[in-house]
């Protein structure tokens, strides 16, 4: 009986993974549409913390935009000796492309990133504000596509889907594979079903008056998932959060298995707190462990076919996502290992109440709030 149950779970899971591949292919058709937006001045908000591989190139990509209006990148640091200021100083700028560094150590809550945003926000002069994490790289049509999506009626904020890129060796490749082959297709699947509520640190673009209406960044100073909370606050104003027709890149930098697990457990525990029922349901999106368990209990042609189906479904997702990104995120031979690791993190996250984020130990409280330990 248990073998039939495991086989059923594996079959359902493989079907869902194939559906995610189809949703990802559908998003690819949106990427092919022309970008349309009226250029206007924009302030890019970049909270920084510590050296990262390819940081200067990531930041430069936000200035190297096909955008006929001034762009000001405002980078915030909280320590005067933060090495990221060297990357900011090395940026290629010009009359319509400026980079400003704000150094301010003030803390406004347990979320250091939000404190950084609060400190650098006064330097932003444009009506159009675009904030994004430091490990994100953008294509040249990024601003045009984001601004075009924000101009649609009823839209209060815009976010972006992202694929992974390993910037720090083997473990970072595994981290990037999770983003590209697990997280990204799940976001696009939810979007295709009309159930998506994504608002991600890869990009949050909004108007200054919208930020003021939701209480400014100060509202989110003690929230772990600040990006999701900003999206929820925008929706509470009766506005939509749109997914822009553009794919940005997230640079994974985990140097070790321990660092990778800390990062992914924090992320998974955050999602669990936001949507525990949905997180439990996402167990079905991991068909390989169920198929392998069925094969271990009853080796044979049928259970072997289940294993092949589970691996094949993930390969289908990888093929579609790599085509969207224009590059291979990670060797496909790593996909079974990645599937098993993702499943382990998924199960473990239900037992986590403390997380580590950029060297800070945080206790998770009710309603997504955190407390520094």
C-alpha cells in the first residue's frame, strides 16, 4: 500500500513539475514582446553589505540601460569600512548616469536591509523608485520593461522573476540551480494560475506617493520578508503588484554547504511563516524523493519508470528555464542532488524558529516579525 501511495505522490508531483515547465515557456512568450515605456528620471535604491563576487558588474548593469532619462543609483552602506564602496566608486557614470554613496550606521529595527533603505531613501529625488538587491544583474531593457508594467492601470508596484547564477564555486551552483529550476518555475506557475502574490527583492518598483501611502520603509523595519510585506501593503491600497516581462539574474555566492543550508533554510522558513498551508502543499513539487522511496521498497520496472519520470520532469524545467535565461544555470547532472537537497530543506524548515542572515541571528516571531538575538 505504501508503495502505491509513494508512486501516486511521485506521479502527481511529476505532473506538476511538467506544468511548471509549460508555465515557464508561456512566460518566455511575454519576454519576446517589445518593451514600451516613456523614459523619466529614476532613482535606483541599492542597500549594500560586504564584498560580493561581480558586485561592480551587477551594479553597472543597472546604469547601462536603454533609457533616455537620468538614472541615479543610490548605494547605502552601514559601516564606513564596508568594501562595497570601492565597487560603487569604480562604476562608469556620466551626466545622465550618477552613482551616490550613502554611509549611515543608524538602525531602525531588526531588519538591517530595511534600516539601510530608510537611511538612503532621503537621497532619492525621482518620483520613480526602483529598489533591488545587490546580487541582482539586469538586462539593458530592464527599466523600460519595469516602467512599462508600472504604467498599466491599477498597478502600484512591479517585481521581477529571476534565474540563478553561481558566482562562488560548486555550492553556489547548487544554490543557483534551486533558484532557476525550483523557485522560478513555481513563481511562474502561480502567475499562470492567477494565484501569484510575488513581490521579490529582485525588484520592487513603485512611485514615491505609493511608498508614502504604505507608510514608507519604516513600516517594515522589523519584518523578515520585507519584500513580501511591501507587496501586501501595496495590495491593501487596492493596487496590483505586476510581474514585469523581464528576467533578471541572481548571483548566488555560497562558499560552502553550511552557508547554502543557512541561506535556504532562512528563505524556506520565511515562506513557511507567510503561507504554511501552501508550503505544506509544495511538498508535492518534489517527486524524486517519493519515486526513489517507492523504488527502494519495491525495485522493478514500474518504480524505475517513476524515477525516470521524476528526473525527466525536472530536466524539462531546466531546458525551458535555460532557454529563457540564454545560458545554463548548472550542469544537469546535478539536478537529482539538487532535488534531494531541496526536499531536505523543505522538510527541515517546518522545525526552524531561528535563522541567520548576513551574520545576524534572528528569532522568528508572529506575523513575519523578527527579533535580533
